[in-house]
C-alpha cells in the first residue's frame, strides 16, 4: 500500500487541535501574507533558493509514504545549510516566542528531506516571522541532527498510519472499480459517445476542450464518466465538477449514483455554502458563539475516519449528519473531506474567485486536477462579479470622520 500527501496536510492532520476561530482569519490577510513571503524571499542574495521543492519516500511496515512540499527557503551560508520557514503575523513581534509546534514541524520535515537527499549530518532550522504591518522580521533557529529529524518524522508517520491505510484502501478500490467501469446505460445517445471520447482524449493529451452540444445530449454523464475512467488509469488525481447552479450540481450527483450502481467505488463530495450548511443559530465561527467551533479540531479526525470508511457520495444531508454526530463545524468538515475526495462538486467561486478559492488545493498543489466546467458560458459574467467591487460613499464619509487629516492613520498601508 502507498499514500501520497503533502507536508502541510500531514502536519495539519496529526498536530491540529483546539477551536475554530475565524476572528483570526481574513482572506485579505492571506493575500498580504503571500506578499510578505515574497518580499522576505527577495531580500536574500543568490545563495537563497525560494520555494525549494522537496520529496521523500519512506516505508513503515506495509505502507509507503510519498510526501512532497516546498520549503519557503533554502540558504547556503559559509558551509551551513539553513532551512527557512516563513510565517506572516499581525501580532507584536516582541511578544512572539518559538513555541509554535506546527510552524517548526513543517521546517523539520523539509530539513529531514533535504538532509537525506544530501547525506548531511546536521542542519539549521530557521523560523522567520514577518510583520504584516511593517515587514520587520524576527527569527528563531534550532540546530538539528539528521537523526533527530528522522525520529521526529517517523513519529509523525506513525500517528498518520491508521488514517493513511483508510485512504490507501479507498484508492485501490477506486482505481480497480474505475478501470472496470462501463457506461451506465445500455447505449449512447446521439453524439454522447463522441463527446465522452473527446473528453478522455483531452485528459490524456493534457489539453483544453470546449464542447457545444444540444440539450438532451446527456452532457453531465458524458463528461463525468471519462473523467472517472481517467482516475483509474492514473491520468489524474482529482476531478472538480464546477457549476453555477444547484440544479446542475444535483445532476452531477445523479450521475455519480448511476455510476455507483455500476460498482464504482469513489469518494465524492458536494460542497455547500456557509450560509446553507451552518448548524448554529447564527453564523459566528468562534468558540464563544458556536458549540461546533469549540474543540472542532480535537474531534475532526475521528469524524473524517468515520465518514470515509462508511460513505462514498457525500452530499448535504450526509455531511451534516456526521457533523452533528461528531459535533463538528460542517463547513470546515466538508472542506477537509474535499482534500480526501476523488471528485468535488462545487460552485465556480471555489476555483476562480480570488477571495474565496480553495487555497488548500491551489496554493500548494502536488496533484493533477481535472476541471469540468458546466455551462461555461456563464463563467464570463460570474468572473466579472468576482473581479469587481462595489464602493459605497457612506463608507468613505465614515472613514473621513474617523481620521485626523493632519496625522493620518498609524497603518502605513492606508497612508
């Protein structure tokens, strides 16, 4: 058995704990964080290599782990190797210490991967915090032997192994059933086989395909069927079925149930908006206002193991029932499920909107994705809305009233 994952997914699964608290999350802050990373990376000389790709294969018992990721920085300085992990923050740098285990854990993994690759005895692991207010930095360093890093990494994998066996078994079932899968109807409608073949060929050749077919052709099954077949052949890792309407999302689910009747074993999730899936009386994602947010990360791994062992096609009803059973935030739960699903049905926004797209997939991608964009002619107008913003003059009036025109704001970005 084998499993492929990223350093970030491994660390977050094994080491996360505590509450969901969105008072500390902000999409704009994420964008600022990326800019801060890039600014620090560019400040070094040619001996600093940014976004350094690393991979490792380690076997424990009958499980082979393929783990990949990108170190924020690799620095060679006077014969010393430094693995740099950069974290942006809005907190006062003077009050920051080196106690964040998750931040160190990523850097330790990258240090181990590089140390094994280059046969090193020891490395320096650096944690760099950068302020989003003024881009000042604070660094911490730890000298680690390769043996210490090996012990740390092996312990991580041992914590992950039970869950990884579930994933590996699911993967084997998916690949076998997808290879053996036949078209769910006794025959093809006019143009349907031609369309399915064209979709599969586009995937095989890694090309884009635009299809214009009349109503009644059966476009949904004609795209999902070849995409699923490609999963079984190892041509892709995950399929995104993107739609602008709930009705077409339901059609995609119907197609999956049809394929399941033909013995397809696949993990698929249909994502629902926060407003519709929230189980709390009000949408307030913090431990004080929401019992599902309180302690979510202490319980979520048990919820993931439960649902992935017992369900295949996970829609709104199934996700919310397991969320209630394990006392989980259903939104965060479904987003985690998407990480371990083969096919994701979701709105255009989850891929194309710069403010709400699924960063967990696209900011550190190690997989091969297929995008099936239903009714793609709607994407143009939706894109205009995604990249537009409405300004209300009352907001500027309130801003003006709340500032000293002589002194301005303390925040240099507003100045």
